C-alpha cells in the first residue's frame, strides 16, 4: 500500500524501469528517466533545507512539469502549479496567499517569472545537472515525509475574485487514485490521452493514475484541439485507448463529425467530468465508438477530484441529464435540506464523507468552516463532511442525479428554476452546438447564449415545445463561438459580464 505519492513512481521504476511513462511532442521519458529528472530537480530544494514549505511551479503542460511536481514531493515540500498564460495580476494574488519559497521554471519562462518573483529564488529546471543527485539525501528526506503532509495546493477561482487554494495531503490523493483506477479498470495496458491542464484537478488521473498502474500517458499538444480532424488522427496514430476529458473537448469532435477521419476503435474508455455532458453528443460518440465504456465522473477539487461516477448502461433521451451515479470506494454521500437535515426524497445539497477529503482552503479558516462541516448525522465526535454546493436527488435506480449548482438555481416568477435543466433541454434541439443560460438579475429574465446553425425564430418555437413558459429564455444571443475558460468549461462569468457591459 503506497504511503506517499512518490511510492507509485518508485514501485514503477522497480517493476518496469524502461517502459515509457509520458510522451510529449518533442520527447518521451521512461519511468526511470522520469524519476532521475525528479531527483535532479529535488536536489537544490533539499540542499536548502526547506521542509513542508510551498513551492510554485511555473511551467507549461509538459514532462518537465510532472518531474517538478514529483521533485517537490520527494523534497518533503508541497507545490502549486501556476498557469503560464495567467495574467501577472492574478499570479500576484495567488502569491500573496501562498508566499512560495521558490519558483521552479525553465529558460523559456524565466523572463516572465522575473516579473512577479525575485530572481535569486527562481530555480531553472533545465539548467540542473544529474551529477548533483545524492540518493542518501533523497532517501533521508523521503523517510521524514508523513502521508498526512501536504502534497499540493491547487488554486481555483473564488467568487470574490480572490483565488482559493485547496490543500491536499498525500493520503487523500493516494486513496483517491487507488479507488479511481479500480473503478475505471485502468491498468498497465492503458494508454491515456491527456487534455486537462495540470493546474486543474482532473489531471490527477492522467498523471498519478498513470504512475500507479504503470501505464502510458500522451500529453496531447494544445494545438490539436483547435483542429478536430488532426486530433482524431493523433488519437489513432498513438493507439490511445483512454480519454478523461471535459465534455467541451468531446463535443468539439462530435459537433464536427470528425470521427470519419480515422478509426477510433482502439478507445476503450471515455470519461467525462467537470460539467454536464449533453446526451446528443454522447450518442454521437457511442455511435462512432460503440465498444467503448462511457463514464460520467463527478466531484470537486475539495475532495481530490471525483466522489461519484456513473458507467453509462442504458439509453437516454436527448433532453435527459446523465446520473452522477454512485460513490467511489471509501466515500459516502449525504443529501441535506435547507435546514441541514438529511433527506432521501426530493432535491437537496450533496455532502461527501471520504478518505480523499482535502484539508480546506490555504490560510482561510473562515471559508473552510463554511463548507467543511461537522457530519449532521454524528454528534458524538468530530467528523468532517464537505458541502459540495450542488443540488442533487436520488433516482429510481438509487443513483444520484445532478440538478444544478446552488448558485445556478434562480427564483423567477415565484418559482425555483435550475438553469441546468433549461440547458439540457435546449441541448437536445437540432442545430444547437453549445448553449449556456444566465440570469439577468436587473431585467429579471433568463438569457440564452448559444452556438449553432438554427435561427432564432425556429429556435424559439422549439423552446416553446420543450419548456414551460416560466422557464423559457426571454433573450437569445447567438455567438460565433462559446467562450471557455482555461479548464475547458464554458466561461459563465464572462457571459454574465457581457450582460452587465451591455447595460453600461
């Protein structure tokens, strides 16, 4: 049983040292080469005698970034991966909270790193030498690391504009990876195609799931996702058989019918999460790659990514929403009403009890206390559950169904409405590629942003057939392309700001 996350890599090196672990556009590394590279980066940190301190990683999504993450873990410290495309102003906000002791970067990003950090505390990873590696120093350091020590702090967007740093210990991630790879049947034959940025929690499958099962991961070049035909060819040429992507990336292939470009029968598992997967595009994938297993994963950064999953095992209508399923091993779901009391019928807020629970928000005990709460079923001893902020219900099969975010639930015309339900129905309309609903709190109306070939009049007619009057959007905005954030999700904040800018 792995104690800390680097045990996965050590076990892989012992078993399959020459097997390729990660592949990117210009190079690849075996498991042994990966560990050597991690050791090389760990040494200057160990030599400075820092322990349990924050270290920022300012690198593109690449093998060096993975090596740097592992290096920080070997050094007994914890890391935060910083998006290299992030504005300096946002990095400054993160650093105000994190106060990193060092920044790991490469020569490509050194000049930019100097804009927000002092040069003497920057370690340039591609200037380091393997001859400086001391196995004695690494092993001594590793022996002092506890499974309860922090592995990383992952910063997510905060509602106030200040990023929130979610604190994740080794134990939470090792427990999650074991449960995840077992549920998804990931093994040494898995060839993973990475789409997710490394500063987004869903990437832990591509990185640490790969290490745990001695598999292989291709870091797909970002440019491929701009051209679905080239992306499909890439998947085919590299015999990639497992995808864990946000739905927007999968929908891009489905919407352009790029399946005809190359044979994708090698794909055995398609996992999607982070946002709702539209049924229409899921069916397109099922028709094109019928032998694959399709899995709807659900979770959040605060419980180390996933907490429930649903393996698609039946037919759904275009306007349906997929269940989010059942909990992973060593996790328990609890649904509470507005008074914090547990319910089994009706809609309530989902809470999670799990051995992959994170510690809370970095240097923010107030916000932590709001959502990491005492288990309402237990008044005998301290036991923390995490309030997801999502509204759910149980269906007839005993599976959880996602209803929507608490903050996506609106009160309109005296009724509570889930914007996600409106979006699911509009997704089923022919000629709709993507859509997103936001609520105009000033004008008191639902606004639909959409991409597709259908014109406004026939769209309004279809909406009238599918939705009750009080659920129908009163303003339609057709876009050339739907805006997405760096994680690949629809950028709701940007769309809402467009509403506000129109009024000014």
